[in-house]
C-alpha cells in the first residue's frame, strides 16, 4: 500500500512525457517529488506526435488540455494510399465522433515542464541514473520513466528489448499553404518506402517522416537522395519536399520492449511507466498517449491507496493491446520482405470495407481500445 500522500517521497527517473506527467500529478496530490533527467538541457528530440482523445482527457485531468490544444492542430482523418493513388486506409475519426491533435513534441514537453516547475517539482538535470544506488534512498516510490532504451529496465528486469531494423527520418517544417490541414496522410510503395505528413499546429508546421533502414539512416539524412522518390510518391508535396535540408531531420529509432516487473520490485516501491514499461514502434501512434493515461492512472492508484503491484498491473493491461498490435503491423509498413506490400495493398481496402472491422480499425486509431475484444 502507498503511505499517506503527505508522507510520500517520490523519485521519477526521466523527464519525458511519462515522467513529467507523473511528477506533476503526484506533486499536485501533496507528495514530495524529485525528477532526475540525464540531459543537461532537456528538450524533446523529433517532430510532431498525434494525441488522441484518451491522451487529451488525461491532459485535461492535469489542467493542461487547453494549453496543449492551443499549440496543436485538429486532425480528423488518416488517409493511406499506394503510390498508384489507390486509397488503402481511409479512417474518418469524425464518423465515430473522435478527433486527434497533431502537436510538436517540443510544445507538449514545454507545457508539461512549465507546469511541473509551477507546481514545485524539483527537477535535477544532468543526472543520469543507471542503478538505484545512484539516487538517494529517502523515497517510498520510484517511478522509472527513462524511455524506450531504459537502462533501469535492463538492469532490474533483464528486458533490454529489440531495436527495429527500420526507423524514420522526421522533421517539422513550416508549410503555411499545406492543402491537407486536418489529415494525417501517408503514401506507401511496397513495404520499404513510406512517406507521411502530419499537421502539427504552431506556425503551420507539418511533420514529414520518411521510413528508412537504420543502417542507411545517417547517409539518407546527409544526402537526401530519397527526395526525388518521395516527390514521385507524393507529388502534392513537391514544394515542401524540395525545400527540406539535411539539418531539418532527426533519425528516429524504435524498440520493442515489454518489462516483466516482478512482485519483488513493486514491493520495493518501484513502478515502470511509459516507454520504459512498453516501448513500441510508432505505427499506431500511441506511445505518448499511453504515457499520459498511465500517469493519470498511477496518480489515481496512489490517491486510492492501491497496492503498487495492482497499480503496475493496471498500467501493463492498458498497454498490452497496442504493444502487440504495433509489433504485428510494423513489418507490413516497414520491411524489405518481397511481396509484403502487395498483400497489404490488397487486404487493407477489403478489411476497411467490412463495417465491423472498419469500426475496430477506427477505434484502434482513436486510442479507444483496451483489448482485442473491448
Ligand atoms: C518517430 C516517432 C513518432 C511517434 N509518434 C507518436 C504519435 O503520433 N503519438 C504518440 O502517442 N506517440 C508517438 N511516439 C511515441 C512517443 O514519442 C513515446 O512513446 C513517448 O515519448 C514516450 O514517453 P516516455 O516519457 O516514456 O519516454 P521519453 O519521452 O523517451 O523520455 C524518457 C526521458 O528519460 C531520460 N533518460 C533516459 N535515460 C536516463 C537515465 N539513465 N537517467 C535519467 N534520465 C534518463 C531521457 O533523456 C528522456 O528525457 C512516436 C515516437 C517516434 C520515435
């Protein structure tokens, strides 16, 4: 059981979405909270993410939804087509009364970081934690939120996870005349070429992502020799694509990991959260959303006095569906296995034409699923 909140001394490792949101929620409950972050100058690396209704609802609980919405852009549809122009996926969120928000990771980070400061969360920068002995032991709850390559997950659970062979180059660039201001657009050519565009709010930013094999990622970032291919796949974005520079891009790597947290660890007051608990490829765009929901869920467990083991199990259950499905789907969108793209291009429109399946696809994209049947 958690002790009374006033007695609760919390250490959070990692000042990402999961760590900051948890720190804020617990501090607001009256706990003493210290965050350790390895970066000297923290800030997100990367471009835009898509927040869905459950993620936004968690932000509302922290009193931050409006601040984030002001900085983002409403996105109502996912449109995925083949290079020949055939529509493969057309998920209209409005048809299930849902929507999402495209927002720069920097904007989300800034809102959470400032709220933590205002709430009085102590944030220690430049402090890398690779073992529990690195932090003071005057704590009764340790929240491990050090992201997808979590060192503590490896040390404490032996689960390092597997890095995908494929990642992406991504950039957020101004595009004031972007013709699809409320659509997440993707174009696929086979399974080894994918270009995507996500409206990202603030100053009419659009996030561009190009799928790339990691062993070629740095060369692709430097040479930008794929731009011609990208223009061929997405001629509607020619002006934008030709304006891009190598320095606009960051290489994104993904990892699949699932921390098996033992009862012994939770009995020591240790909880894993966010990518440290379940890192996944971003095919379904759920990682940040889950991190926000888990922060809210953990804070509720603390408030209700639940045992830590129960709290940890609840976080795991919430993420299981998306973790498994993202692993299943990734090779259909990012791999160099011959024929995979052609099968996907035939099957996806068929699945989308079956009303019950289509509804499940929409609910998955909207972040509303908690299990295969729920
Ligand atoms: C290309 C791409 C697109 C994505 N798109 C989406 C999307 O559309 N929607 C969505 O919901 N999610 C998306 N995600 C996933 C989302 O970004 C992550 O799931 C989310 O950021 C996880 O948050 P986190 O706080 O768990 O980890 P992180 O944000 O990685 O934060 C971890 C923090 O811990 C710190 N840290 C690491 N090691 C240590 C250490 N030893 N000591 C102290 N501090 C440490 C790091 O510096 C970092 O600040 C995407 C991810 C990628 C790569």
